[in-house]
C-alpha cells in the first residue's frame, strides 16, 4: 500500500484475506492520516492510494478529508 500526495508519503506491507480487505485497509489508513492532518489545522488532505498485490492488478484511489466552518 502506498499513500502519496505533494507533502506526504507512506508505504506499508500487510497481509489481507482478499483484495477487498486490502483496499478497505488502505483507504482506512489514508482517511486516518487525513483526519490527523485536518485536526492539525489543514483545511484539506488529499492523497493517491495505491494497493498492489501478488497476482492482482494495481488499484488506485483518491482519498480526501476536509473541514470548513459553516457561515450563517
């Protein structure tokens, strides 16, 4: 799994029961990282998430987390 944007990069290897479980784990990791960044004061976190597995095609996703105050 690779999570990358212009300011951030993380990679990890892990075992998953199937391709769907791997995708869900990678997306959850990206959203957790995004939540931490937004809590630290970023208005928006966006990153490309790539999931690679043996014998499986590489899957790519964009994960975003943001916060904006409501006015009115």
